[in-house]
């Protein structure tokens, strides 16, 4: 789903560990997968807020679940079928 020269920033390995494979081989591909090194939260949050408010970043939200349905949300995530973020509404 990424555009050419797109970058997917992952915080997890993927259902079958594929994100690690894609990250290791992305040097030879037009689409990249990276695992960012965590930064100080007080420095990172203002940056994230700015890019969200400016419209430079638009998250892909696959599904939303209520807190009461968190077990169902978890089952969906581990099924490997999700195509974006799964949001839990508190």
C-alpha cells in the first residue's frame, strides 16, 4: 500500500516477523521499513502534534473498538488481517 519511496515506521515485527525482513532488505527496494530508536517523549510529542495538525501525516486507521471490546480488538490484530492501526476508544 506504500507509494514508491514511501517509508513504513514499525514498532513491531509483524504477524510473521516480515517487518524485520523488509527492514533488512529495504536497502534494495523503493519502499522502506524502519524501526525508529525511541526518543525522549517530551521532545517527540510536540513534533508528532505538529505534523498531525499540519496534515503532513495522516494515520491509517483500520478499525476502532471500545474498551469493553479490547479482547476482540486483540484477536483481530493477531489475526494478521489488519491494514492500519487499531484504535481503542477509552
